[in-house]
C-alpha cells in the first residue's frame, strides 16, 4: 500500500524516514502533544479524526483512539488499507497501515495497528492538501476540446493545495493523460472566481460503494498568478480553520 490516495503517484521517497528510532520518536511526539490525526479509509472517501494513545516498542504496535460511532469503527476494522495524516511543528506527517484491530486501552475501546516501517515528512507548502467539502462542493470548470468544439466540463474538487488540486470526474470526460494541460480553467471559490491552467499529474480509478467506477484526477497549477495563489491560499486557510473547529467540537 502507498500513502493517502491523493499522494499515491507522487515521488515521496526523498521525504521518507526509514529509521525505526526516528519513526518512533515522531509518532510519540504526535501522541504526547495530543495532535489530531486524520485516518483515511476507502480510498480517502471516509475520514476519521483520531489520536495516538500509545507506542509499544516491544510489541511494535501503535494504539489509536476510536471513532465516535460504531458504524465508522466497523468501517475501519473492515478496511484493508489505512492512511494517516497529521501535522507536527508545521510539517505534514504521513504514514500507513495494512489494517487495524480492536482492543481495549484504559478500559475504553481503541484501535491497534502495526508500527509503521517508515513515515513521510513533508515541509513544502504545495504538499499541504486539504480535503474540500462534499455536501457543499467547490466546482472547477475544465474546457475539454473535442474534434469540433470545446465543451466545459464541470467537476467537483476532492482536495486542494498551494500547488494544485484533485477533481472527481464521474463521467470520465476529461483526458487524464499525465502531462496534459488545460488552459483557462475556472475555479469557483467561495471568495471569488479564479482562472488558471491545470496540468494532469496522475489519475486514480475509484470504485464507489454502489459499484460505480469514477476517475479522480490530480492536477498541478501551471504558472499561476500571484492573485490566484493568494485566493487559493485564503480558501485553504478557511478550510483548515473550519475542519479544526469541527474536529474539536467547536464548529
């Protein structure tokens, strides 16, 4: 398994920490600081906010807090692939696990996973991808050229960062060839419309729970203007603020 689905096709090896001692130290710091951790299952379609309860060096395991509902807990236990994201001292930390099991920690239910053999430390701002709302999505209009005309294809965002975005192409209308550039794409952010060029970087085929297959395209911004980057960053900041408030019960 790779990391969270939106990072799957990126070359993250330069940022990988393989030292067992460093991995334990990083995870322990996350737990001691009570840093919230996003657990992604079902190709990132479901997200659970958890925290690290304990690192057992002898057993090579990590204990995690459970989800607030039995349904979400069961989805975690049924998942064969788990991805985790958090931030430690302004550095994004990614790691993964093949599966989780249920256990009891201090008389309360918890998850237990194998100690990761490696973690990813991402400090570059363009890697700070934030999931966008599903119930009130942001849309991107991509001009797709056919044999005799240009068709505007409107797709919802899956996530966004300072360097690009990911969109959901349910009808598979967009040419997902890596390197393909789409000019004059319209990004309808809550604060206003941003026009920029997008380059396809990767494509992931996702099977939904109803059996339907869709495409998720990862795209990079191509020579964006300072104004466009400022608008994107403002939106990312708002998303992070809203998500943190929701995770802590304040939103």
